[in-house]
C-alpha cells in the first residue's frame, strides 16, 4: 500500500504572504494525510525559491532528491505538526 501523499505546490498571493495562510494550508494537507493513513508527505520546490524552501525546512521537510537543475523533492514523515 502506498503510504505517501504528494503536494505539487502551495501558492499564496503576495498580499497574503507572512500572515499564516501557507501554514494553514500545509496543516490541512497534513491532517488529510493522517486521516488517510499516509504518514509520508512529499513536495517539490524550486531551488531558487528560498522563501518557500525555508518555510518547508522550518516545517520539518528535508531534501529527498534533486530533480534536474531547478527543483528539490522534499520529504517529511508526519504524525504531528511538529
């Protein structure tokens, strides 16, 4: 059985950045993953998007693989939001 969920990306309008919108979306993604008994979450982020990369790293994601020259595939095992 596949124990992974994949998130393509989170996009937040510039005027909504820095006020917790992305965090709420990510928390909802984790909640849905837990309910579906899929404790491994994966997502892609552009290497040049340092703001997003820092956000995901702060939320416990680590680099799983490099995808070509432009992207990272990140991974996190969940069970709690910490």
